[in-house]
C-alpha cells in the first residue's frame, strides 16, 4: 500500500487521483483549503485523511505532513497538483496578480515539498509528482505569466531530481496539455481585467477568445490522465518528464525541431565566445 499526499484534492486532477489511489487500495492524505469538500466527495473512507491546507501557508504545510505521518507512518507519493491559471498578455498582468500566482504555483509547491521531504529522506524512498503544463515547456501568447510559473516548476524539478537521487527519491514533471477539466472555468482561471486595446486581434488578445470557446471542449480525458498517474507511481523507473495528451506531444516535437533548426543557424556565433584553446592559440 502506497501513501499519497495530494494537494488540491477536492476537484480536478486532484480528486481523480484521490479516487484512483483509494480504488487501488492505497491511502491518501487529501488536502484542500476546506477539507469538508474532500469528505463530502469521498465519504468516510478508512484509507482517507482529509486535511486543511492552503499551500501558501508554510505552517499548514508542515502540520498537514505531520498529520499524515501520524496517521499512516510514511508518505510515498507527493502530488503537487494545486495551482491555477492567469490569462492575459504579460503587460496586462498587475504586480498583485503575478505575486498571487507565484505564491500558489511556485512558492506553494516549494513549501509543501520542503514539508514532506524530511520524511521521504528518512525513509530513503519516495516519488514527487510536480504538475507543470505544456505551458511550462513552450511559451504561449496570453499565458506568459502562468507559463513562467510552470517553467520555474520544471527548473526546480530538474535540480531536485539530481539532489534527491542519492536518497532514493524520484521526481517526475507532469506536463498535461488541454484536458477537459475546469481549468479554463472561473474557478481555476484568473483573467487579467486590465485588457489593453492594442492587443486586440493579436495572438495574446485572441487567446482570451480561444480560452472561452475551448472551456470543456478540450481533447484530453482527465480520467485517463489520472489512470496514467497511477502507472507512473507504480513504475520502478519513472521518467523525469511525462507529457500527457496528443497536443502536448505535438508541441514538444515542434519545439525540439525549432530549437535544433535555430541552433544550426547560429551555432558558429554560439561557439565563438569561448577562450581559444591552447592548440588554436599556438597555431
């Protein structure tokens, strides 16, 4: 039996992962700002511990981890799923909007991870699933600030994977594309109200219309992603990055091809900035 610690467990991917884990016989420390939303959804399950957690609150993060250890004795999988989106051009976002987004998507993830890691290091095992996005691999117009939080998650996760490997702790970056959840609904998406007329008709401005039209019409099946997460958690050698969705795979392939093409064009300039080697200097 694995013990999961899942943030944002009351809805979306968090709730679906909680459902899958319980169905497989695992235990779940299911966290949400209001734990009653978890118990209302899943009832009184012997393998479920619903805990109050605002990921921006470091004290609550430590208390939630301690409560899970007191109940189940260990934490095997940490799913850092809690987060939300911000739609709007970079120039349109206010400082307050940006700081609030980073407080949840980046600093919140760090607070929860730092609260759980001492227990994983002690047991010399564990698996951290950090939810990023295809927006953390490719910068979309209109999603610049949100995407930057996911780029931060990806960089942190790469470093953590190397730092934690000696302790038997694995790290996987989860990169969903557009899935049919409530992510594009107003419960999970903030839209910058400071709309600048100059951006109308540009890629950033058009993204506002796309998001409204795409809500609940996305190609990805959330239940299948949750099942895929179970496969990851049970893998003895999980990947550092796990893209989910055909749209994600296509964007990654296009991005790789674009970077390789650009590097080929500018390769000589890139290489020209080193000090000359001794052999070259003496020739």
